[in-house]
């Protein structure tokens, strides 16, 4: 088996599985959110997800560590934004709840912060609504990055986030599931233009820059059978998502290299990450 992050709490997984009974979706098709959960050692996955994830792990054995590197980038970016005074966070493509969720990280700095989690996957949304706090400052809604105007008009989002004030927009490990044909750059630009000056964008994105061609093709082939095909992009293509933002140091870099803060670093990264401040 490839290297994933192992969850040693079997009792916790049994309890989680019991709580998820009643969530409806065909369990025979791999789901990218649940595959990611498996890489992280989580319990919110089914046999089809685990089988597909194991195929990827055979091709890229360090995928579990790379997933942790991505989560660590998210935590650092969120913490940095909160330290700059941001009190509203919009996490688009949030996926399944796991350790170190955005609301947990940000409220260690700013207890009054508001967090909106958005995902288009009904399974991810159902799980999140079951597991995340219902405190009025943490909300979950179903929305699609490819339809930003619908997302921005959602009454729940409008009731939670004031778009005339700075917002931290989090697009972490989601854009590589949006094909070029859907013009993800235009969608990000629309979200950018809807936020106030001083708002922030944190983006992470899978790349195959430097990866051997044959394993790269095999890995993407697995995802073509899943709920969302994978679209790795080059550094230049990812950098376009930060157009209209002043990119903070150290720029758009490998995820492990973005403002390391002393937490354990395996320096395994399959993606780029960066943060920008809206001009």
C-alpha cells in the first residue's frame, strides 16, 4: 500500500460511519472529496473511494503526505489572513470536514470570525452540515464555483458575509477539478470583483510540473472515473488565478515553501500555493 496518513482511532471511525447513515449517493463511484479524506486518514469514505485512492497511491506513494502538506498550507494561509485583520472567510470547494478546519484555525486568532463553507458535492455538504457547529458564525451551503453569481446571491451567504468588507476567499485544492472549458479564471475573477479591496485570495493547485509523464497520465486516468476529473496546471496557468491581486511573499511557490512556520515539514508537495491581496 502507498503512503497515506493513518487514522489510529478505529472507534472514532465506527462512530463516524454510524452518524453518516442516511446520506444518499451511489457508493460505487469514487468521490474526490472522500478520496482526499482517505489520503488524510479520515473515516468519511467508502470502498470505491478507498480502491481508487489506493490506485493513486501505487502510482504516487507520497500522495498522503502531499495531502497533509496542502492542509498545512491552508492552515498557515488562514492564520496569516486572520492576523492581518480578516474576519470573514469563504471556503469554496471545502470538501469534507477534517482536522484543522478553517473555523477552528481562524478562531484561535479571532473568536468572532465568520466562516462560510461551500461545496457543489451534495455528499460533502451533507456531511459538513452534520459535523460542523451550528453557531450562526459557521455555515455550510451548496454552491458551484463555476456559477459564482448564484453562489454570491445565496441568502445564507449574504446573511453571513458582508461583501463590502474584506473577505478571505479560499480556493484550496478545488480549481484543479474545473476544466479549461468551464473557464475557471473567469469564475475566480468574478469572485474577486465581488469582494472589497483588501480582500484576500488563497489558492492551491495540483501540478504535474516535473512529474514523469507516464505516472502522471496513469494518475489522471484514475480520476477520470471519479466524480470530478483532474486538471493539473503549470505554474503560469495557476498564477493567472492571482491576476488583480498583489501576491504576498514568497509568491506562488510549492506548498511546503509558503511561509513555513515550524510545523513538521515533509517537503512533499504536488502543488503550488500562494496568497494575494486585492488591489
